[in-house]
C-alpha cells in the first residue's frame, strides 16, 4: 500500500473519547443480511468486539458470565453503510456557496455534527466522496480519538478537468501529468479511494487524462469511482477501468453487459429527487417552487430509471447511497432512499434493499470479510431497531442503539 499519511506517525498518548467493547448476548429479531434470513426469536453474542455466535435464542448455550441485553422483540441487524455522502455539506445551504465560502473550521464542525446524526441513524460506515479535502481531516480526527464517528472511507478531493463539473469544490487538473499529481496528492493525504467527475452535460477528461487518472489510482492500489450519469459516460469510464459508478442513469444493453463483464457496481442516489419532490420537506429547505415541480415530475416518471432497473435485474450490484449533504438530504435520512429503491425496482424487495446498505455495501468497500452481515467471526457492527424494517423500511427511523466493533456509539 502507499506510504501512510503524515498523521499516522503521531504518537497518541490517549484518545480524547474512549469506549469499551461490551461483551454481551443480545436477544431480539435478527436480520443477518445473509440472503433473506430472519430469525424471529434470535440472538447475537459479542466478545472482544467480534460476533462469536448468531442463531435462535432457544439454541444459545447457557452462560451466567455474559451480560444479556433483551431488546424486547426489537430487530437486530448489521450496521448500515452510506456509500455516497459528503459529511462537510449540511443539506441545508446552497452547495456552491458553502463550498466556496465555508471556512475549513466550519467544514469540520459540519462533519462532526453529521457524524453524530449518522450514528444516531444507525450508519456505522460512511464513504465520504469529498468536500474539498475536508474528509482527510475528518478521518484523522476519528482515527485519533478526537471525536467519535462511524468508520470512514474517504476520497480526499474529487478530481476534475479544469473548469469541470462542480469545479468549486474539487481538485482541478489539466493534462495527464496533472491528473497523476492530483491522485498522488490525495494518496499522500490518506485517501482510501479516488473519485472523478466524468461528466455533466458533456463528457469530461481527454482519453489521455482519463487513462492517467485511473492508472495512477490503480498503481497506488486504490479503487477509483466515477460520477457518471448517462449511457455514453458510464460506458466510457467502465471501458477505461473504473471500479464503481456513482449515480448511474440511462444505459444501453451494451453498457449493462459491460458493467456485468467488468463486475462494476452502481451506487444509486435517489434522495435529492425524492426529498425535493416532497413539497412539505422541500419548502423547509427553501427549495423553490419550480424545482419542487420539476422534481415531482421526475419522480413520477419511472421510465427515466429504466436503465438502472434493467441493470439491476441483469445482475449489476446496486449499492445504497444518498448523496447526503445535498439540498434537503440530511445525513440521518435513510428510509426514503431505501423505500424508493424498492418502489422504482432497483431492489426487488425490502430485504434486498437492506442488503444494499449492508452486505453489498461491505463488498463494494472491500470489507465483506469483516462487515456487512451478522455472522460469527465478523466485527460487531450492529444496530437495534424499534420495529421490523423487513416489513416497513421506515422503521429505520427508530434506531434505538448503534454499535461499532462492540462499542455502543448511540
């Protein structure tokens, strides 16, 4: 792997915030996220921050030495992962304005507040795709125990062509050598992945630039993901070798076949449309009436999602993301996205939507051996929900407890 970021060389005497992993047996309904498995009267057992047993409560071996947490029939499920979020955007103020005029200190406070909201919502991992390079410091703060937060995978600055899409919040570069330098700077800062903005109304990057930015990410053994929202852009970045597509959009059968062949997943992000189409919510965020009407029309026309639905049905992995921090999309808004994934058809049912935010998210992020399902040997990232999200996804608005590696975070 690349040389670690400079902060890794700091000697930490004592974290500012510490939590001990709790050895306990937790009783309740268990959604393991392994296929459609639901154990109506089940348990999970935690020791040393890891899951050591999962099963029917009646089969649990008696042990007077372990604490028992009886949830009273609440649902125990894996911690959820938001695989497309921006912790230093607040979801309230206009994106370009806050991107250009927020001070680094305010970005840090926003990230801190949004991590708290994420933990309360049951989010145990955030894949932060950038607001300038703020997420590099957010990751450092959590890793060094300066403040509590979810697990973080961060991109540093998203990389764009000079003057490209959202140039006011990304790292601009022109030419192959500058693209490589932009990647190397993110690597030096401690990025876990690289993100590029591959299109807006037009395709961005020359072939030489696109080849260079992808090659440099892979030379540094980092995955690279691309903002790509329509067929020609999606096909182009997948042909050049990206590892993931953000947002997605219209797609031909040829592009879907290419995604399948290259095993490239899509992180769908419907929340901006869904939340801004809800007039009551949108008005609270000062979304103008013309935009509300536009969003309502978009949400009402399910044909616009046909490419994503066909891709999902063909077997392209669909992973949960909200673009949290975008207007009207706060970091604790989870259920509307999941519900719409089922409504529009990229997930066939609620249990599959739950896998999109747990098991498939873990695989996307290279953590499927450690996280994403409740089974013995994995780390004890789990949540307790007051309700049955496999029957009503909006039960996820009632997260009672959040644990990361057996430590209670909420």
